[in-house]
C-alpha cells in the first residue's frame, strides 16, 4: 500500500498508537545546509518529479538524493535500503 494511502488516524487506530505533541524531539538539533550537489540535483529534478506526479518519481528524484546527502554528511555511518 502506498504511503499516500495512509492517514494519521488510520495508523493510530491500526497500530494502537498514542500521539504526543507536547515534546519537541528536534529542539536541540542544529540545522545542516545541504551540499551544493544536492541543491543542484533538486533544482534540476523537483520540476520533473512534480510534473510526473507519482510517489515513485518523488522517491527517485527528491527523496533518494536527500537521503544520499544525509548518508554523506554522516560519513556513511547509516545505510539505505531501497524498496524495504
């Protein structure tokens, strides 16, 4: 099932989740600037991804480059598994 087919209320119900909006998990996280190559890739491919308009296009042309940049910023201390 595609990500866009889920709603927050569905996930809460299906997985018996409790939503806690009182804690800011990212309060102590400093912003990180994207690499120049990521800026270039996104400038070139966001229009393509949005014109195609599918989740696969967004995943390939927007999300994957962002995740790859994160991996690089973290000195390859994380792994990425496409399709899992």
